[in-house]
C-alpha cells in the first residue's frame, strides 16, 4: 500500500505541470472533432465501478475485460449511474449524429455518451487511447500508472463507410485471425469489412445446398501440398456476433460472373463449356465465367445468395463483378441467345443484364448490391447499387452520372498489397502499380461527406494473391509459425490507420505533419496488441550539402526506438553506431540509417537510389549488372519487369554500359509472363566503352495486371567480367 501511495503522490505532482489546453498533445487516431483538455488527471484503480445502459452491455463488458487483462482491475457493475465511476449511456438527443459520442473525464468519473451502441464503442476506443499503450496487453502490467487526462471530447465520423477488404479466397485465414483483423479495424473506428470469400483459387463459405463448393472448391493441391479451408456457417455466425459488438458490419462478397473458377471446379455445369477444372495453386484470371444462358446458373445464384443473406444481417451484399473476359460468352450459343432475346449489343452487356437480375432479387430481400466499379460500366443497372471504385478517384463521376453511390478504394492509394517503398529488401508484394507510402495513402483526395454525396466513404483493400504468385509465403504447420498472418499485418499496418482517418475526419482536420507525429506513439499500442507492422525508416529532419560533405539530422519515427546507422553503404544492424546527433558523410548514397524497435523488429534502412537522370532518354531503370552477379552458369540473365511494363504496347529494352575494362556480349532476348513464353527477339549485340547501348524492341500483347513479367537475355562477358551497366525499359507505342 505504501508503494501505491508513493505512485499516487507522483501523479499528483505531475498534474500541477499539465497545461490547460493542449489538444495536439493527445495522439488520438482518428483525429477527434473537438478536444478540450483540462488541468489534472484521473487515476484509475481497483475499486472503481461501472454503470451502463442495457443497450450497451456488450460494449461495457468489452471495456471491463480489456482493462482487467492489463491492470487486474475488476470493476464492479450494477451500481446506480449517479454513484458509478465509469458511466456508459446512449442518448441520441445529447449526441445527434450516428456513431457519434461525447467522452468526458473529470476529477471523479468517466462518462461516455453515444448516439447509439457504435458511438459508445468509439468513445471507449478514444478512452483507451488516453491510457498508456500497455492497456492493450494480454497480461498484467503491474509497473504502469493507469491515469488519463481530464478531457471533454465531442466526436463523430464524417463518412458512414469506413472499411477494409480482406481477401481470404486467395489465402485462407482462420477465424481467429479474422477476429483479430476485425478487432484492429474497430480500434481505429472502421465499420465495414468486405469479406472476399470467393475467387478462382478458393470458395470459403459453407453452402449447405451445394456441398461440393467447400468439399472441392475450398482446396488446392493434394496431400502435403494441399492448401485451403473454409468457414462453416456456425463460424460465420460467431464472426458476425464478434464484429457486431465492435460496430463492424461484415459484408459478404460472392464473386461472379468471373473469379469463380473454384465453383466451376466443383460444378462444371456452371460454365459455358462444362469442362472440368481444378482449383488453381498459381494466380491467374480464369476466362471461364458463369454461363448466363442456362437457367441452372440463375438457380445456383438464387440458392447461394439465399443462404448467404440468411447468414449475414448486413444491408449489403457484394457481388464482385470485376475483370470479366467475355470470350466464352461470345462463343456460347446459349449466351448469344440471351443477348439476342434481350436486344443487347455486345457480350459485355450480358453482365449488366445479370447484375439487374441479381439486384432485383436482392431488393426483394431488402439488400443493396455492392460490387467493383465494373457493375455500373456494363450496361444500364436499374436498381440503385454501390460501386467500389478501384482505379482512380475521379472515376466516381461515373456513379454520379448514373445515379448510383460509390466507395473510394483506388489502387493508386488504398491497395495495401503494394509495398510502401522501392527500397531493396522490401517484402514480396504486388508490383503492377508504384509503391504506396503511408504519406501517399493518407494524402488521397477525399471530400467531406453530405447526405447528397455520391461517395459514401473509403475502403482499404488487402489482397492475398501474392500467396499464389510463384513463391510460397504460407507458414510451415509442423513448427506452428504464423508467417502468413505476420505478412498480412506488415502490409496492412500502419497504413490502416491512415485509411481510418481519411474516412473519419473532415478535410480541414487532416494534416499529414500532425498525423505523422501522432502515429509515432501508436506502434507501442500495436506491439501490445501483438500486431505486426512495417517499422518506418528514421525521419530526415534536414539534409544539407556543404563543403563537400552531406550532413544528416534525423528523428525517430517510432516513439522510444533507437536509430542505428552506417557511413560505408552497408546495412545497419543492431550493433551499428547509435544515432545521437547529426552525421556527416562524403557521399549521400553511403549513408544508411535504420529504426530499431528491438533487436528483431526493425525498419529497412534509409536508402538513396543512384541518380539515373543522365539516362532518362532510355526510360525507367529496371536492372543492373555487376561482375559475377548478373548471369547464371548457362550465360542467361533473368530480371523482372513487373511494374515497368504496365500495359500492352511496344517497349524498348536498353542495355547501357557504365564502366569496366571488359565488354558484355548480348544475344537472344525472351519475355515471360510468369512461366509463359510471350515473345522472342533474336539479336546479337555488344556493349563496351566504344558502343555504350544496345536496344531490343519488344511487343507486349498479353498484359495481365497482377501477374509477374520477366525478361531473359543471353549475356556473356568478353575477356573477363569487369563490366558494369544498367538496363532501362521504355514504352514507345
């Protein structure tokens, strides 16, 4: 007890130093609308009590259990609100906006008043962010002083749709990971989970009327190489109940007419050809669509959607609808008969016809259809639908013109399966678009919401197709590792925090500089939640070139983390020099600095790429050769061009000599899409000091987003291997 009173005395002394109003000192994400910080702090203790409205009992138990795990404080319940230390209530008159809340902490109690249960839950999340990060720990933290500042916070979301899409079709995540993902979304006040349950490589939802969908469609490969899984209907109900407490609405995505080879593998009669397929273990977009010329196809959809909407209470049903290639419909006499009967002009119009059939079906059940942007681009859709715009922000104009609603989810900013940087050593990730840094994600153009707005909100997307892009990322079950989940979290966090603030806060309240400052302290919260994340590189406060030197001044990007650095171009490790002040180097590219949260969890180094501006006429840098590092024993050099060749057309691939005493002889060049041989250029050439560039002109006619592209070239040094050079790619037609 004496030890406890000493701690209380320390807190009381600290209170005297607290300024009256310093809203920016609170690192709350998303940024609240109105914050008033008062003098003093409230110390939480074991003897506190809770009162709550019956409508928020589950949310009250969530708070009580969260605090109990880390503090050991088992707060009493069942006391009158007037006598309680923690009060949770619902009052739409006091808090008029949906999902809004008011959080008040004074010298005696904590009061959270919400417009609804969701508002109360979000008030709880803000209250938890006022506590030390250790409040999120699963174990007791006896050395922590549990106190919160006295505040009055009034807050509500700007947009009604603040979502994430989780792809469990390309890689199956078990229900415990899905719960964790929901929990992390809810921690940052996100309220919609698009559950991508169906794709070519997996069917993840139990449908009792069609058991082969999970008996066959949920699995790829055989025996020890078998991958997959699915959720039983009971597990789905469990996930829905878990999400409901956290104000997360789970929206099922049943993908068609494309991306459903897993269903065709189970029931071949669903396709136009009736051909038997296997569930693929490698990524590709199947050309086999749901046949729109068979009545059995419509009955299948009706049956599957009937069971789906009975399971999911959401007002929305997502039908996918993206990336359909219509070759099969063009060749199918049954589909062509529907085209003629309905007076349609082209095969693509059949998708609009199918969308209308399903939208009408769902409207009778009180459900609104959601789908990727293609659902409003393939013929006129009669029912109001919601299009997830995945190309560009400006594409929402398509929804405005056609009277539909939209959700912003552009691949340019919100696809979290892209890496954050081009730094060497970055994890394997999608490369068909440029990297998306935390700043780029946060800085996406986002207008404020109004009831008349076309855009309902934002949605980040985490695709799992990298698990089936050649290199196997899945964990090894015999050693019970969780590599796959760590990989998903590494790409999701901290960018999910940026997506959350985009959807919650109005434009005037969003500031990248302020967000970057606030996010520093949230990495500790992620640590206590046992959530993996990408550690950010140290921040450059200043970089000055003077007197033939480059002087770096850095700041930690993670609160409490170390910075380790090198000045010889090597990568820092946990025993490298510790940064304590400005560092000078002769050459900027020789400086490396890394954030170390601990000896095993660190960032990639600050990295300065070579300057290729002198070679801009050749296009974009794609590869580099050095002595003994550029070809295999057969004299064939293979390098990747994914993300550099980004559409059909004609490309120049140029080999540029830089230095060295030897020449490089070049021969036949072959292009591959993964392992599919696409084109060959039979040519002989040589680069050396006298002839510094050789260019191959290469046609690309089979581009497919999401697939890796490679080039192989015959390459042989002449008279020795002292040769250095770059390779560039440029689209010319």
